[in-house]
C-alpha cells in the first residue's frame, strides 16, 4: 500500500473489542485494527491488517508488554458538567467528608490564607454520609469562614449552604420571597438557616464574582484531563457559555483533547439560543452545540425531586416542580419549532410525567432545523416520532409512563453510578413500592427505550467504570448491599449504553461508538478485559492510554515524543 493510502497506525496481536454486538451480548473481537486520518480504516486478523502497513505506518504489538492490554471503544459520557468539574478542582472540594466537624475543619483550612472579602465556593458535601444526617447551618459556617462570604453546594447541586455574609450580600432575610421552584429554609425564629433549595440558590450565585477567563481555562483543562485519564473520549456537557468559549479557544490552539457536545439552557430566549447555535459550526466533530437542557425538578438526596406522592420519609413534601405545565408546553413547542433537541432533567415520577407531556405536544412546521439532525424530516405529532428528546436521570418513573418513552421516541439518559451513592437512603425516601421501579435500566431496555449512560460529573467521579459496575451488579462498592436486582444489565448492554447509546443520543451513531471501518478512531487501552473479569474488578480498571481522532491524548506526550 502506498504512503498516501497506508494506515497511520496499526494495533495488532491484541484482544480488540469493536463494540459491534455489544447490545446483543455477542461482542465482536478482532486481533488488529488500522487507523488513518482519525478514522478506523480496517479491522481483522493480524496478517490481513499488518500487510496494509506503509513506510510511515506506526505498528504497535499489544501483546509485547509484560502485562495484558485490551482495546475498547472510548466511552461517551452522556451527561457531565465540565465547567463545574473544573471549578470544583480549583475551589473547595468537600466530597466524602464524613461529618459536619470534618467539613468545618476543611473549610477553616481553606479560608485561612484567603484575602479579605474573597468568596469561598465549591462544595460536594453530602450530609447523608453523616451519623445524624442533619443539614449544616449558616451559624456552623460562620464559626470557620472568618467573614468570607461562602456558598457551598450539596453533592447533587440542588441545595446549598450559605453563611451569614453570603446571605447579607444577596439581601436574603426571613422576609425574602423565594423565586418559583425554590425555597429558603427558615429556623424557629423565622430567620434563614442558610440552606437554599433549587432556584433560591441563584439569589446568592448572582452576586458571586465570576471566574476570570484564566480560571475558566485552567478549570477546563483540569476537567478534560480528568475525563481522558478515565477513558472518556466524548462528553455531552452542560456548562456556562464562558466555559464553551474556553473549549473553543483550546480547539483553536490544537489543545482540545476530548470531543464535546455543549448543551444550551432551555430557559434562555429563543433568539439568544439561535445566536449561540450559530456561533460555532454545528458539524465540527470536536466541538459543537447540541440539545437544550431544562430542569423539571431537583434531586432525591435533597428531597426536591417532584413526586406524584409525598416522600416516604417526609410525608408533607412532594418536591419542587420547576415549571407549570402550560408554561413548559409553550416553551417546548417554541424551541422545538426552532429546530432544537430537548432534554429535561427529571428525577421524580411527577417531573418525568411533566416532561413526557411537554414532548407529546403537537408542533407546527419546523423551518429552522439544525443541519446535524437528519431525522427531523417532519414536524412533531403526539404520536411516535424520532425527534430524540431526552429525559436526563429518569431515576423514579411510574411504570405506566415507560411505554410513553417508546411511543414518543424519548431517550432515557441515565447515570448508573448514582445508585452507588443513593442506595444508602433511596428506599427510605421512596418506600419499597416506588423503590422497586427506580433506576430501572433494564425495564427501559425491555420496553425498547434507547438508553444512554453518563456520570453527572462532578456530582459523581467521571470514571465510567463505577457506572459499569453499578449497572451489572446493582450492589454497593463493597459488594455488601444489593438494590432491587431485577434491573441489572448484562456487560454488553451496559457497554453499549455507554458508547453506542450515548452516540445515538447526540445523533452521532453513524460515526461514533464502535470501532468499525469509517468510524471515529476514539479508543482506550485498559489493563483488564471488561467483558470477562469478575464484576468487582471492574472498579479497579486502569486506563493505560486514551486515543481521540487516532491520536494519543493520555498519558500526555513527554517532550518531543509524537502523540501516536
């Protein structure tokens, strides 16, 4: 083969999973793969692929090292927040603190070197890990923040704790009326406790100085480094527009090492959304805008998920819906007619019902279609279509609503790693009847509903291996507790949801998610066979190398070493 048509790279003598057959649990395994121009050129046996090599082809023997190496398609995280993840890395990270005392100790240490008036932000604290499960108060924070205004998100991002200085900066008192869909917790004296729920958190966020361009860039770099180090080659992301501009600048510099589909805020005016979409080529394979992300409710952990019946452990509370149905329907029709894919965060069964009702609205002509969305040949109708609307999370769904997903062509975009955190208290929140149909991955697949997996980073770590383990075991990481095992998935089903399912959810299934000729050369080398190792061993998976567009992006090249 001539140098002009020969592969850039050949991996041979290996165990290479192409992704074909994952969904049917009949995985295709080949010995060799050839890459050219960022695409898979050929797959097959060693002899037939290595003979394609030209004078400049780099050949790699996968069986030459002392330890086994296995090649898999790169993971596509269908739900992440890279901007928030990067800022978490730069700010105060309280993930995993085991008590209020531990939390306050970390805050005090973080506050000590700060200049006067500097805001303390960050979070990821989780009071359900504490012995008494009691929420922190502003007075707790006041003791250790040394006057610095402080706002710290709970791990789910749906409630936050503010100290007295932050509440004062935002003008929040016991008389403040919370915005629609939000709540301000008050103590027995009618004063704020510091706990803000859902949209009420924005009252404080609005007065926090924005990160500088340099801080956003550094955060973006840290988050992307985190993703590729864990085998993630594509991310469907919901970050600030300023973060998107940071990603865009990285791409211009040739330093964007992961594919990003950036979501836009559903609540923004339609004309503003059109301008954001037009800002960057929607066919750019490395970076483009995608669906509109809207919020129907909050979370189970904070008891703000919108439920059809009250929480079992909080009988007076059915959560906080973020929209009235008629308003949601109107906005959904308007944005769909402008050619946008819609994706709604819905944790509770009431929120899911609201989302499905909005998706089922009949629509008029759709003149402003996104050129990527080739399935949009006709307008919506209240019956089955292939518009690929999405429900993000879908953690608690009324069984009667699952067939509606199929009827309306709605994708269940879920994060199985949430179960590892939530199983400690989910049944108490829901009661056994609702818990039995929560996190219902298999029930969706059995109903013919497309399934896409992600992590919700930084709510959970971006590693996909926790999600794979959760999906196939429904056990905690210690293996000591199992949560309603009827909804377990097979290895192939879980891997498919994390690669091909995620690709389908972003209209990319014709070129992403498999390693077959013509597809993107996005793949990883790992230290174990994810299809065959014992399930607990999945958690210890080590990513040796990550490739995007046929180039090695992890680990980073040293010195002048070529990224091959």
